[in-house]
C-alpha cells in the first residue's frame, strides 16, 4: 500500500511527488510515456540538450520551482537573461524593455510613449486597473489609448507571457496581473544554470526514488472511486492501491480515466472543456556561436520569440557549438488546420533564417515540433482561475489534482509549478 500514487510524471507531479517523498511518504509515480517530464521533457541529441520548446522560469530564483528545490534541499542557481530585442521589418535590432529603465532607452517608443509606458507601469504596479474580468487585452489597450510602439510592445508581451497571439482573445486581467507579478518580484524570466534535466528533473527523480518508485511506459486506465474515496488505480498489469491519489494530467484528459458524472464538484463541468494554448517550436543546433545575445529576440511577423539557450547555459550545447530555440504561438483553433500550420512554419523558418543568415550554412540539425498543447489553459476571459480545478476535489476524500490546468496563480508553466506548492499545502496543511 503506497501513501500516494501520482498519475502522470509531468513536472508538476514530479515536484509534488519529490516534496512528499522528501517528507518520508511512500510514493509511486505512473507515467504512460517511456520518459518522465511530460511537456517539460528534455531530449538530448548529438551532445545538445533540447528543452521541449523554450522553457524559461518566470521569477527565476523567486519562482515556485525555486521554492520546491529549496524545500527538498536541492537549491539551484538561476541565470538572468541579458538584453532582449525586437527585430523590425528591416532586420534592425531594437531594445525590448524588460524593466522600467528599458522604456527610457528603447527606440521602440516616441518620447510621449515613454512617459505613457511609465504611467501604465505605475498604474499596473499599484493595481489601479480595477475590475478587468470581462475585458480582453484589445479592449484594455483601446480604453487606455495604447497605440503605436506601446501597442506593439503589449502585443508581444501578450504573445510571450500568455502564449496568446490574439489580443481580442487574451484576458486583460490575466495580462495586467501577470505583469504586476513581474514588477513586484523584480524578475521577468531566468534559466536554470545547468538546464532543466540536470538542475530540476534529475534531482526530483532522485528524491522520489529514495522512498518510492517511478514506472514509465504504464498507462493508468482508471482511478478507482468507492464510497467517495479514491482507493487505487487500474493499469494493464492490475490494480494498485494507495491511501491517496494525485492526478497530474491535464483536466481535458480526465474523462479518459474517471467517470466524471460520478463527481459532484461543480468545476468538473467546465474544466474538461478548457482550451489550451498551442504553437510551433524550432530548435537550431548550430556549428559555432553566431551571437552573444542572451535575452529574448522577438519577431512580429510571424509573432514569435527565440532564445540562444547555450548563451544562458553552456551545458545546452557541446563546446564551440550553440543552440537556438524559437517559439511561435498559434491559436488552438488555427493549430488544427494542418496545411495552414505547415505554411506558417515555412514562413517562420524563412523569417528566422533572414534575421540570422548563418543558420543557412551552420545548422547541424533542426527540430520542428507542432504542439497541440503548450500551456494547459489559454488565459482568455472565460478561463480564469475560477473555471479551473481546485487541488482537492469536492465530494471525494483523498483525491488531489495538480498541474497547469488547476486554479493556481500565474500563466502557463508558472501554474504547473505553483500548483505543486499549493497542492502540497492542501495535502499536508504546511506551506512550502
Ligand atoms: C513548447 C512549449 C514551451 C513552453 N514554455 C514554457 C516556459 O517557457 N516556461 C514554463 O514554465 N512553461 C513552459 N511550457 C509549459 C510547461 O511545459 C507546462 O506547463 C508543464 O510542463 C505542465 O506540466 P504538468 O505536470 O502540469 O503536465 P504534463 O506535462 O502534461 O504532464 C502530464 C503527464 O501525465 C502523463 N499521462 C497522461 N495521461 C496518463 C495516464 N492515463 N496514465 C499515466 N500517465 C499519463 C503524460 O504523458 C504526461 O507526462 C511550455 C510548454 C511547451 C510545450
């Protein structure tokens, strides 16, 4: 009898599992894929370490993932990003502000816009935007008369922070709250010094294995619910019992392992229908170093952003070589149009290779992935925290949910990491 079974070995399940295991609990993680990590899985090829698309950590050393690593006595170092740039239609690199001083320096703005930008940031910092529950980013920008350079700026922040390329879809509340969180913490994004595998996934796995097990290549077919309790799971190898069950799979997939009609929780009605974010990622493994930029590089057409990961963490590429990872958010509905997405991908590749022409001769290999799910939940006005699942399920004792489709704060991956600390508190009554 295990203390906990964790269904799914994604990053949220691993973080929560490691904290519980560190406390001495006997734990079993069951993962259907042959590898753990889920959407944060790290792939290695020819000495290059490839994240599953760009994987930066918002708030870096002040993030939930940093707290988790400290909690299990595996504190890690984060690398701050260098200056970020927007590449305009003439391939000119323009400083892209990542802190208030950037607004004063960046040529993206006129003098009037600089003052306006500082005013908007001050208002955001003081939480002066009030109730924006029903406003889209487009509504907010129109109301605030955010135009020209400042509009271009917020469109790209919306695309990168909320992974939503459409301002008439993204929630103004989510955008303003998330910018405010960055202003409060003083950190936009950072990267683990030695990368996700060495610094995070490896140590989490090590701690879990101390008191428990990780089984990969095993699918949980169903969670067993009896008399308002979760008693175990069924797999092709039989039934496994546990005192508690934690589910780390996106809420859109819950119907595959449970009869949702048996669950009285109100949020179970909406959570399976949540729309995720989607996009295309492209990795370029490069022979040599073609730039020393260690911040983000943004493009507007097609909207996207890239990062020379090896300029942040040398472990990402063999000596003398470098790694560029690009990400282009595509709306989930558009992502379903396969031919259109292929054309979009070609356009994106052409654009990136015009900005960095050396890629034409120095690319050792290129990896392109079309991601149907990037973040579990697109932060549009209908999918804010109150529509997502709580960590504990109403009416069923000892069944918990973790991951980036829960009601944890933040955006995208932050939600996954915040959910691990929130769910830990919900289970143990102790804060991380
Ligand atoms: C291209 C891309 C870029 C991203 N960029 C960032 C970023 O910069 N920063 C950031 O913080 N986040 C980023 N994210 C998001 C981040 O990866 C996710 O939020 C996070 O990995 C979600 O983790 P999770 O544990 O909630 O879910 P998942 O990763 O989805 O884990 C769920 C796991 O459950 C397993 N599973 C499902 N069903 C079963 C079953 N029946 N039985 C057993 N196992 C099952 C799955 O195989 C999977 O491993 C990005 C994601 C992508 C794809």
